[in-house]
C-alpha cells in the first residue's frame, strides 16, 4: 500500500493572479491529490466497498461531471468522498466541493464545507483563505479579515505571505445588499437590572421600593440583527445606509427592552486602512414606551497591524433626549480603542479600552466612565469556545437627589460560551453563553447582580 501524502492546502496555486482574483485554484493538482494513486477501492463509512472504484477514479468522474455541467452528480460523488475514513481524502473532496459551490455562488454551502475542513485541519491556510473569500462574497468583511489573520498566524512561505498581504489590502465587499440576524432564548435572573433591596436610604426618609422596581427574573427571547445596502461611488468609496435592531422580549411586556438605529455613512478603504463615518438616529423603548432618542454622529477607523493584528478606533457624539425624565437630557461622547490579534490558526485575543462622558441638565445624572474589556477564543475541533471580561468605573458629577451619596460604581461582567458546529441547520449552529454581571454602586438603586444564559443560533462559519 502506498503511503498517502498529507494535504497541503497552503500551496496557493492561484496566487500569481492579481489580488482581487487570487486564490481561485484547486488546493492540489490532480496528480498531487493525497491517496489517489493507490490501488485501494474507495471505502464507504460503513466499511463496505462503495463502487469498487479507487478514490482517484471517483475524483476523475466527479471532475468530468463538473466540466460537463452535471453539478448534482459531481456534488453527490464529492459528498460521498467527504465521509471517507482517510482525513486526506475527505478533505480533498470537501475542498473541491467547496470550490464548486463557490463558483456556483452558493456561498453559504461553500462556507460550511470549508469550515468542516478547518475543524479537522486548522492549519490549512489555503482553505482558510478560501473561506475568507466566501465571507467577502456574503458581505462579512470583518469575518474575512479575521480568517486572513488566522491564516497568517499559521505561518506562510514568504512569497505566499506577500501575495496574501496584497489580497488583504484589496479585500472589500461588493455585496449590494446584506444583513445578519441572531436569535436566542435567554433565562435572566434580573431582567430589569434592579436592586434586590426593599428599602433605600435617602436624605428625607427610607424609600420603600415596589415589587416592579426590584429585581425580577424571567425567560426572554433575544433577537438582534442588521440590514444594509452598499452603493459604490468609486473603487474605494461607497455609501452605506444601514438599519439595526436589538430586542429582548419577556412574558411581562413591561420589561421588554428594544433599541434600534438608522444610520447612513461612507466606507473608504485604502491598503491597510478603512474609515467609516456615519450619521443618524438611535432610539430605545422600554416596556413598550419611548425611553430615549439620540441624534448621533460617529467615525470608525480600522487598520491592519503587521500580519496578525488589527486595531479599531471609534469615536461618537450624540445628543440624547430622555422621554421619561428631561433632567437626563444631554450630550454623550464615547471613545473606544481596541486591538485584536490572532495567536495561532485556531485562537486569538482582543483588548479594548473605552471612555465615555455624559452630560445632563441635572449634574446628578452627568457621569464620566471608562474601562477595559479583554476577550479570547479558541477552536477545538467542531466547537469554538470564547470568553470575555469587562471592568468599568463610573462616577457622577454630583449627588443625585434624594440619595445620600454621589454615584460611584464598578461594573464587572464575565462571559463564557461556545458555538457547536456539530449541529448545522440552514447554515446556522447553536451557541450558548453564560454571563454574570455585578454593578457595585454607592447608590442602592443602581446596585445589582445579574446572571443570564443564552441558548441561540448563529452562523456556522
């Protein structure tokens, strides 16, 4: 029996092409495919001979079917080979199937197939770059750039790394319309982020809180999503209007928390930099009633740093109108500076520093705050585990009437979770998140604990 050579999807046979068209050739030439020259018949997962033909012969039949336009026949053969006991044979079959589906613009199918290869062979840089190309076609620039950073973290030959760097610089989605959505069931120990204290001290007398003003548990449905359009003005400049929403809904509708935004902006890309200024309006309702509306302007700047990292700087200004309490009305300034780095082909970390200043008619509601968020993730076979931790310090300008102390608090939050790609339905997989919040405040009204568990679905790649 001839020894099978390992799959080498890091050999980018298409990289002599311009960056915009790069990475479009099969992982291996026909005569390089692993395990395709031996005399062994192809073996089905149940151990029985499937056809009596060798894997090489089945690949050749599939290739001929694809050339003849019989895509369904080629798909059936590649799908059968993708269950081969030999990882190299099934990886080759999946790669050819993914490339065929991408050529047919069935991008979700293609992305799932490439992701299945990476679950078994995370260092397959060629496959990861093809997945990035699929993500660009789907409009997911951020996900594509992350895949490129992870591919570069796996180590590429110098000449290949240079072309991949040019590909990353030219990476820009041309999808005219797009969007995303995520749904989760969310058991929550404190749906209204309220204190569990029955009484609070004030300068007048102890304040007794009603049941609705105290911490309430509940089971909610959490939905978040975004839709956008992209209108190209030049090769590097586009207009991008977008609508986004986020809502948590409970059986007791007085705790429903829904927010949304309508923004229009520009997207400018050049080499390692992307600049995204936008203006628009955001709004929030609570319990079905208007809570706040903000006229906002923001700018975001992302920049690639070396081969593995990306920085993200954002600044926003808003003028907020609180519908229930005009004493809170004021300006909102926010600054975030973050960096994300791929450690290996299967793991990465990120750190974000943030600061916020909120003014108000009543200085008791005016605050200054800042903090740090650290996150990390790792692919473990068909499971991606992730975790993040946030520490945030806030202080108000003056004491808020009728409380006895000026507001000073620490907000702490930790989250752990995992995406399980063992289950895939229509391109989605289950995700589970467990989070704990603790807000330690000198004003009892804002002092609370909260635990949430999200059982949701998200894109499988």
